[in-house]
C-alpha cells in the first residue's frame, strides 16, 4: 500500500482492473507473495485490455433534436472511424443539455498527446459537421477521461485478442488460496460490462463467505486452523 501501510485480513476479494494485473510491480503493478500460478499469469497476459475514453460536453442549451439515448455518426476516413463515433444523449436522464462523446482504440490512446482544449475543439468540430456551425454553442464545461494513463486501471475493458481464448477469463477468475478475483475481466459471459463486474463480485463474495465458514465465528475457526493458506499482497 501507499506510505508502507499494512492491512491484514483473513481473505481478500481483489477487484483491480486487468491493466493493473498485467503490469510489473516496478511499473505500477502488484507484487504477489508468493507469486501467482504461472498458468494464471499467462491467462492474464493473453487477454487484451483496451481503452475507451469519453468526453462530456455540457452546453448552455440543447441543439440536437434526438430523443434517443444515443446517436452516431458516419465517417469517410477509416482513420477516424473510432473517433467520436457515438454520442450519448444524457438530457433525458439528467435533465441537463449534456452529450457524452466516445473515442476508442487508437483515437482514445491519442488523448494522451492532446490537451482537454484540443480534444474539446475536435469534438465540437464533429458536432458542427453534423448539425451545422450556427447551431452548436460553445460548451460551458468539458470533462475528459484518460483511462490509459490512470494508475488504478491502465485501460478500460478486457477483450479477446489474437492468441487468447474464452477460457482465459475463467482462469483469471480462479481463486488462489483465500485470494479471490472479481471484475469484468473475470467473466466470460459478460466481459467489458458493468453488469459483468457486479455479478463477478457477488460470485467471489459468495465463495469467500463459504470458505470462511459462512459467518464471523466460522471465519475465526477456519483461519486459526489454516494459516498456511493465507496469501499476501
């Protein structure tokens, strides 16, 4: 932990994103002692971890006529097919004139080289092309994510890259002693989704509860008899 803090527990559900698990301890990752099993580490590194960034544009008024939750755009250049390809219309749910623009793949990775102002300017350019420059006002506020640079995630979502297999999700989810794993990267049924992360967390918590004897008193008895099963991080 930061500041050399030490936390002792009978068991642990680890929900850090796949991007953190894939990094070396010296480069922002986690140091496991003892090391995680080799086949588990291989599965962790076979899976891909992509980046999906978002740009929240808060306007003084709405200028779009769409009443749907989202709308997309088509592009003539393959190079821009992942840049602001989809806009979430947050006005129906929030009551405020807000659009959430999405950028994926290389377009999302490019955010690391751009300022918020440059990103917002490009998003406005896209909207002007779609609706006309006269209709699009200047936003009152802009929020930009950079998940690829976030030290607690290093990305946004898992996916099957070349060489990986659906069974890798299952292997990543397997507990090691009393160390349990959860997150969207541990479910083959619902990867890269919030519901997948939620369901995996419930599954891991249930498994932990069973291992600890189903209650606080049971946990004490179990831990006292099996100290050698503990895993340290």
